[in-house]
C-alpha cells in the first residue's frame, strides 16, 4: 500500500531553447551550467537557467493509496489528480509544476492529514531528492513525526 513511482517529467528541447535564446538575446542560457560544470542531462539543469524554473517544469507520479489519502491530498494539495479504483485501493496520477509540488509538500504533510497521504507525499519528496532536485526544498527543514513520516517547514 502507498506505493509511489515516478511517471513523467518535463523534457526540455535543448536545441530549440539554446538556439532561440541565443538568437533573441545574444547570449547562451546555458552559460551558468557551463560555469558550474552541470550537464544538460541533469534533472535540475533547466531550473538553473531560468529565474522561475519551479513554475516551468512538471512532474508526475503514480501512487496507490486509500480513499482517505486521495481526499486529503486533493483537499490540501495543489496537484492535478487523475484516479481510478484499483483492486484494493485507488491508483492516482499526481501531476504539478515544481512550485505546486513544493506547496503540496508543505500543506499535506501536517498532523491533521491522514498517515497514508503524508506517506505518499514523503515518498514523492524522497524521489525528488534522490534525483537531485534540491531547489524544490530550499529554505525548508524536515521535521519527523513519531509515525515515521515527516513534515517540511
């Protein structure tokens, strides 16, 4: 129960982005990447090239969880949710911009939200962290709960 898997993320057309940007600004959008030795393939590369990168990238996850968690996530979160009744629980597709994921992590990982909803959000956050997308959590601190889940503040 409460399984979470990455499903999709924005794919940047680097050729189009670089040529258009250079043509219209006279400079490369990847100069900061070059200066910091960041490869275009890195998940956060695009985020480093734009000021409000969190608003321009979307990520989707598949999750399997309870009806109570579905209600809590949809009530407190800022995600686009597609769901269907599975064999035992609900199967969800959770999609949002990185800005909306950040807001959802803050708003769903609170004590009044059910354990399963916090667990789904915690697992999504762990996937982001393991992919190196740390910009999402700048200024936030993990605070553990006794049940093994955590909140971010």
